[in-house]
C-alpha cells in the first residue's frame, strides 16, 4: 500500500513538472521580438507532435501490450481515440486557424474557446504522465511530455500574441494549459491507485488519445499555412530525439 502511495505521489509530482514546463516555452519569446512568424509556430508544433508520437509508441503502447496483451490494448487504444473525438466534436472550442469546432456557445469568449481547444490536447498528455507513474516508463514519459510542452507552450504563446492578446493574457492562457495537464495527471494516477488492474487499459487509452490528438489536431494545424515540409521534418526530428532518449534512459 505504501508503494502504491509512493507511485501515486510520483504521478502527481511528475505531471505537475511536465505541465508547468509549458511556461518554459515563453521565456525565449519574451527575450526576442514577438512576431516570429508562422514558420516558427509550425516548426515548434511539428517538433512537439514528433515527441508525442514517439512517447505514445515506445512508452505507452509497448508497456500496454506487454502488460495486457493485444485484446486489452486494442480496446483501450480505441476507447482513448473515441473519447477525445467525442470531446472534440461536441465541446465548443476555437482553433487559431481552423476556427470554431464543436457545439456553438455564444456565452464564452474566444479566449476561453481557445483554452478549451488546448485543454482537449493537454488533458490526455497529463493523464499519460500520471498513469505511467506506476510503470518503469514513468520518467521517460514525463520527460517526453515535458519536452514537447516547451515548444507547444512557445507556439501557444506566440499564436496568442499574434491574435492580438497582451503578454499578460497570453502568459495566463499558457499557464492554464499547463494546469490542465496537472489535472489530467491527477485523474490518471487516481484511476490506477484505485485499481491497478486498469493499468494496461489506461496506458492504451492514453496512447490512443495522444495519437488521435496528433493526427486530428496538431498535424492539420501545421499544414494550413504552406509550411508542410518544415513541420514534417520537425516532426521527424522530434520523433528521433525522443526515440534516442527512450533507449538511453531505459
């Protein structure tokens, strides 16, 4: 029981550190001119997407298959993708380029619709960190999510500035996106603390959710401004970085 509590605490700490790393992305932006251009945003998001894909493949998918077998993995993976898809389809949110998605909601300001859109991305990432705290991949997945949060936080901050928001508002929204990951981490680690039998399902669920987010949200967003090749090579570079780190840290 003490070991379970230790892993639960580890999940909370790691998800908090990974989530708050979004704020590291705004530091270099504050030191240079805010108008970095669309190419920088697409490159940063591509890098984050590559890291997420590698983390999903090596730090979530493989442990899920090893611990639960193919049937449990398939079930969890599909559930994770479908759940995020339903949230994406029915929750009101606003993308910087793709515009409004989900149900129409006039009572919410555009800023909060942006927050909801980013939350749909970030909650599964935090959940993945919390769940993996009960596996030997705990530090790998936390490092992966923390690393990809830095360019993702920078891209979010730049996009908000370019949309006309102040430094203060852009910083606050970036912070909120990190807090969402902490909440996701608390949810994930709580589920496994309640029942460890859920671990293979939840690992697969987190992998499915993250792959869906990359394919449906991140990659299309980077391919709307004519920077497809740059964002693709950034994705490849991010995937390579995380793959090598996964081997070195194993």
